[in-house]
């Protein structure tokens, strides 16, 4: 299979777009909840170490401190049952 340079560039851009820090994730989760009429709550005390917990509606996920990697980001969205494009 030949290497497709443009496909690699697109994958890199998608990866870079999803990399964010914990504050940005919390801000976007709050905005998503407000747009969809869901309850939002962030509890910094509930979580191990430097993790906090975000509640959106009846779902919850752990948010690490600092930069959030792509896989962690996708897992957090899955926990909250949020589509990446809506977030």
C-alpha cells in the first residue's frame, strides 16, 4: 500500500485539534451541558491525586490535571456519551 502524504497530514491535524488541557475540557463540557439543557457540575475534590470529576446530566468522567491526550479525550467523551462533533 503506497504512503499517502495528505492522509497523514489530515490525521495529524485531527490529533492536534483534540489535544487540550483540563480547563478547556471543563469549559467546553459546561457549554455543551448548557446548550443541551443538562445539569453540569465539576467536583475537584472527588478524584485521585490531581484528577477531578465532571458530571454532565446523569453521566460522569474523571478529568486529569494538565494536557489531555487524544485517547483520554475520546474516552472521556465516551463516558459522558457526547459525540465529538457536538463537543
